[in-house]
């Protein structure tokens, strides 16, 4: 058997085996059903939620799964959009002005060391519970990754030969930027976008979980406190599936971009 | 040369001026929005001082958070090094398990916190476990990568010097993975810290994260900002210490 296919098969059997173990543990009652639902039931519940379109829990303000999904999706998109809109120009600015970059560098690299999430209660204090606070939190998580990777991306473009080629072709400065630096930096820029998007997802869903009234993160939180274990696991599963699918797709594109540059 | 030196001085001054700039903006915000929404820096610092020294409202929560962090991080380091080491040595295992390890990074792990609550209860144990769960992955990934990247030539040199396996580890493997190891340990600490704070914010009976949520409920902005400052200072202190060690290791290696 080929090595890669052997790895693939083992990978999937590890996943299926782990799910099977959880299934058995829950079905045989080693762990109570109110604590751990069987994995098959998680999928079934999730499927039911999608078919009926609603979540059969009382006191839940917005009980449609599509509605909650839509809210989370809009918060993620908005925070990502603004992270790119503001982060990219700042990154380019830092690449252009080296002194400024050196000044800000220690603060940028230690940004993710600080539990930025501690700012969420402060933001809620300013703007109240709602889409604005959550989007802002996602944005705060995402923007620095975009800034750092944009600056590194342009920095790593070959400075000796590429710009000379551009000048010998008598390209204007803006054209050199657009046709030489920009494509050269693309893989790094994409890494920034990938991290930015993933951080947006994490920031948004975590905020929803901690303090909010809508969204997928809130769904997990609510069903936990309402003792609706099945729905809780189903919504957890949904979040994990979404995150893994998006991460997988982004990593593929990234690998393709780096491979295309022949690095 | 003088131009270059003047630029260096400007950079140093700029770095030092950044915190002052933040406090200035904060003061402007206070003047614009008023006491209720954004308390003044001065008042906040007096509340912070009271929390740490005079009245001590911060201290018991700080103690609990530090204990949780210490144990969570300790477990993450021990198990993370072990797993990372095994995965680094065994190529097949690594290629099988790597996608799992990498994907956990992308999942909003807080949403899995109820599982930790089920398993470990509302007390400090669940935060220790959650801090561990956050911190272990970067340690695994960087240890694994470092061992994978040791150049075969080095090991061969060791063999030709007739080093025994123990000596190979001591003289070759350990020194060459040390810088990445330090980075892994630093990132692991950061994530363990975030994990503990998030766990406390989500559901807890004590700790700084819990104090944050409590102050949010009471709309006590001075306390919220004080806690944020304390968290940031702890994170920055540990990180600059780690950066210093990492820089030293790099210099020793001459890279």
C-alpha cells in the first residue's frame, strides 16, 4: 500500500475510533446521557435542528438555527472585512516607514500574549450587549494578524532584483507596487487573511459564548444552562465542523499559493 | 553614522512614548465620554492600588488565577513535551496526528468549555484543565517541528565521534531544539493564560476572569480596567523574560 493512503486510512480510523469510543461510553451508561450524548445522536440532533429549522427550547429568544447562524456569520464577516480594510493599509504603512515599524514592533509582537479577551467586558460596558460589541471583539482579534503578515509579506519580496526589473521596464512606482510587490507578497498576505478570518471566528463565537443573546456561541451557552445536553452537543459539533472546514479550505489555498511561488 | 544613531534614539523614544500616548488618549476619552463610561486614568490607578495594596480586593482572585495557571501550564508543559517528542521522532505517527493538532487551533475552544464543566465542576479544576487544553498544542507543535528539523548530518557527526545515545541527546538533540522549545513554552504559557481567563469568565466562582464579569455586571469600570492592566502586566513580564532567554540562546548558537 502507498504510504500516503496508509496515513489517510489511519487518520480516519483514529477519528472514527475516537467517536466510536465516546459512543460506547455513552450508550453503555458509563457516563450519563445528561453529561455525554452518543456521537450518533449529536449528528441526528443536528440534522433534526436543520430540518425543522427551529430549536425546541423554551425561553430562547431566537430559536431558529438559520437565524443564529446568520447572525454569527454576519458578525464574523463584518469583523473580518474591517480587519482587512484597516489592517492592510496599516501593514503597508509599516513596510514603507521603517522607523514607525521599529517603534511599534515590540507592541505588535506581544499583542497576542495579552489575553485580549479581557477587554470584552469593557467593550460591553461601552456599547452594550449586541452585534456591535461582538463584531468589535472579532475585529480586535483579527486585525493585528493582518497587519503583521502584510508588513512581513512586503518585506520579504526580493529587494535587489525585482524592483530593478520593474525600473528597467520603466514602470511607474504605483505599477511596480501593483505588478511586482503585490504579487510577490501574496502568499504572506493570504496567511494574514487566513489567520485574520480564523481569529474573527474565534473572537466572535467566544464573545457570543461569554456574554450575548444571539448566535451559535450563545446557543451552546444557553443549552448548557438550560440542561439541554443534546442540543448543546449538536451546536458544539456544528461549530467544530464549520471551523475545521474553513480552516482546511484556507490551508489548501495557502499551500497552493506558496507552492506556486516555488518556495 | 550620526544619522543612524539619531534614528536609533528616535526609535527608543517612540517605544517609550507609546504607553504615555495610550494614557493620553484614555484621558481624552474620559473628558469626552465622562466618568460613568470611561473613568479617568488617575482614579483607575487609585482603585488598582487599593486592590493590590490597601484594600486588597484583587489579591484573592489573583491568587486563584495564578494557581490555576501554574498547574494548567505545568501539565501542558510535561505532556506537551512528551507528545511533541514522540511525534517528532516517529514520522508515521506525526503525519497521522498532525492534522488533528493543527485543526484544534482553528476551533473556538471556549464553546467546548461546558464539557470541562461537566468533567471537573465549577471550581478551579475545570480552569486548570482548560488552561492545559489551551497550552498544550503550541508546545506539541513546536517541539515536534524542532525535532523533525534536526539535520541528519549533526547526528552522523555524533555517531562518528562514537557518542552513546544519551550523549547524542545531551550534546546534539537538546541544544539544537532548545530555541524552538523556548518559543513553544512561551506560546504555551500565553494560551494557557488565555484559557484560564476565558474559563473563569465563562463560569466560575473566583479568579480574575470571574472578577471581570462580576465588575461588568456591577458596571464598575475602574475595576475592569484595573484587572485588564494586571493581566497585561503579567503577560508582558513573562513574555519579555522569555524573549530575553530566546535572544540569548540565539546568540549562543551564533545564528
